[in-house]
């Protein structure tokens, strides 16, 4: 009987400690410069940190035994540049057959505040939610080998509870304390706790806001640089629903943090969305990034259809977004705006397919079927536009064979950005199809100039206006690869300039 029982557990978990799960990254939908798991189902980024040797660690919510959510572990990958990832063995396993390891964060305990690391300054502590049948509680595990293998703290949980909706601790260092933001998800509260040693936590405050949404998950309390100044501001991000395009969405509020309380900026107490389209959720900021830089990555999908994505036919589900650098700008008349732009893309840029081509009231077409990755990046810089211009900027990626396409446009007269996946047919899902054309109206700090850039990677596109003042992530599933890129502009004043550069991207996987 006993033997049978243990065989059953092994069958459920199906993975052993030291094993790197192998992946086949060649499927036509599989992104080539984004991180996706070797096999099975991935969701939230977890425990993101940069170590002192310059290695980025990405952990992630991972079901290593099925293509839908469940049996949650922490998968792990490492990278020197945030693009070339090396899959590592699973880092954190559930402590028993009825618990799951949910979302959380990781810190480097340089000064051994926890006491776990008597002889080292590179000890890692992971702080995460244990989801059990009766409650969600916060637990910690420590790693003495730089984040590859973890041991659960014997004194777990470090924060007990009586509720099944208490999750996603994100810990930062603030002055001489550890500070945790954690969600009481259905109470619509982000609680702040403080600790001297990562083991003993004291409740410090509760934050709520009426304009966030119907569920609170995956908070980040993050200090962001303010562009063009030496200042910083705090932001509280909360993943929630519904978003402006239905489904799940990540939002943020800008304000101040005094060590115990987060207070929205009294002059601009507005809840805004992190990503303007539909496919970015549960994002997290990396711990340990020097010089006050804020580096961010998110789960690139929507809760409405994440467990139904057609990539199951290739044996995997979900990628992360591109790594992004985040900062804030204050746009006159608009208020705070989160700027989110890809982290240095040079490690993946390949051959240039167009070099500052001029596209004034004209069009440019680039056939990228010879780019092996089937992934490209473009930047368009538009200058000399009068503010009330009726100019229009269009771009399209289309398939030579199936006639499918993904397209976008920017209408200067009313600051309207559109991104459209309606003309793709590879995913039959109501929530995915409705809406499938996203309309975003948002004044930008244009001053007669605008930049538009986008990275398209087989089944995901990320678009950036004004170097990330507006950013949008959209999944799409064509039945045939898209391989023709075209840009056109209309009603551009004669003295204006539109310069377009296009690069093929080098696969990081094959
Ligand atoms: C967000 C989330 C978290 C939770 C995790 C479970 O996508 O629901 O709140 O910790 O996923 O996998």
C-alpha cells in the first residue's frame, strides 16, 4: 500500500531534483527571443534577481507535468543578457502532495540578516506563497549555491493565515529593513509587512484603492527613476481584472513610500495600466539591479485564455514578455506615465533589413522569409509633424500563403493607436477573438516627433511608442508564419521625416 502511495506521488510530480527538462524550441509558434519554458505550462515570473556575477535569475510558476495550471513549482532559468536563457533544474518543489508553491520573490541576503549564510555574502532567500487546501501562507527557502538549489526553512510558515486568498509576497530592501508587499486578493488589499531577518514579519499597513479591480494579485512596490531628473518615485503595481480590454491586466499607482506606508501622489492619484493591450500580467521587477535601474518582466498572456493557447500542440504554454527597463515621466496635462522599453536588444539583433529608409507618404515592404528566427524588430522615427496633423502611420506583418496579418496604426490627429489580430485564424477562442482589435487613445509627449518600434516574434508582438511611453503586448496565432513587413504613411507634411530601420533577430534557442 505504502509503495503504491509513493509511486502515485512520483507519478504526479513526475520530476526529480537535478533534472533539466529538455525543450524543443523549433515550433512555428515558439518565440525565438522571448523566454518560454522547455515544456508544459508556465505562468508568473517569480524570484527575479541579478547576482553579483552578472547572472540574471528568472524563476517562474511552473507545472512540470501538464499543459494547464496546477501542481505549481518554481521553474528556473539563468542568463547573462536577459535574452539567452539557460534552462536550469526546477528550483523549488512543493513540500507535500497537497501544497503548491505559488508566486513570490527572491532577495540576496548580503549581510546574512537571516542567519542562513554564516560564511557567504551571496545567499539567496526565496519568499513565496504555499497554497494549501485550507489556506495560503507565506514561506521561505534559502539557497547557499547562488539560487540553484533551495532548502525550506524549518520554521515555515513565516506568515500564517486563515484565508485561501493571501498571496504573492514581493520583498525589497528599504533602508535597514526587508519590506514585503503581499495581496489579500479577494479583500482587495495590499498589505505591507516589515522584517529585520526575513523570518519574523510585522504587519505595517494596508493599502487599497477603489479604482484597481475585482481581484488583487502579484504586487510590486518599486522605486522608479524619473526620466530627466535625479529623482525617484515609488509605484505600487497590482495585477487585477478586468482590464480595459476585458480579462486580466496589470495596473500601477505612483506615490511615495516611507518604510511602512505607500501613499499615492496627492496631485495625481490615478490608477493606470502597465500595458496598453491585453497580454501582460503578473509582472515582476528584478532584485539586485545596481544604479537604481528598474528591470521588469511579465507573463505574456491573459488569464481569460492562458490555459487554452494553441501552442499546446507544440508542447508548451506561455512566454514571458521581453525584459524591459522601466522609468516614469510626467507628461504635461497627463500626469505620471510608466515608460517601459526593451532592455538592450543588441545581443539578439541580426542583419539589418532596412537602414533609415525614408517613408514619407509612401510605403516600404520587407520580405523577411529568409530570417531563420522569423522574428524582426523595427524602429520608425518621425520628426517635424505639426501637432494637429492628420498624419497616419500604418504597419502590417502578413503571410504570403494564408493572407493572414497582424497590423497596427497611429493616428496623430486623435492620438489613437490601434493593434489588430483579427486577421489571424490559428486560435478559436471567444475571449481571444473578442476584442481582437485594440484601440488605445493616449496623448503622448510628442512635440512634433514620435518614435514607433515593435518586435514581432512568431506569435507575440510588443509595440513601443515614444520609446515606451506607451507599450503594448499582443499574442496572435497565424496558421502560417507571417513574413512580409510593410509600413506606409499618409498625410505627412512635406518637411517632415519618417526614417525606418529594420533588423532580423537571431534566435536564442536554436
Ligand atoms: C497570478 C496567480 C498568483 C498565484 C499564481 C499561481 O497569475 O494567480 O496570484 O500565486 O498565479 O500560479
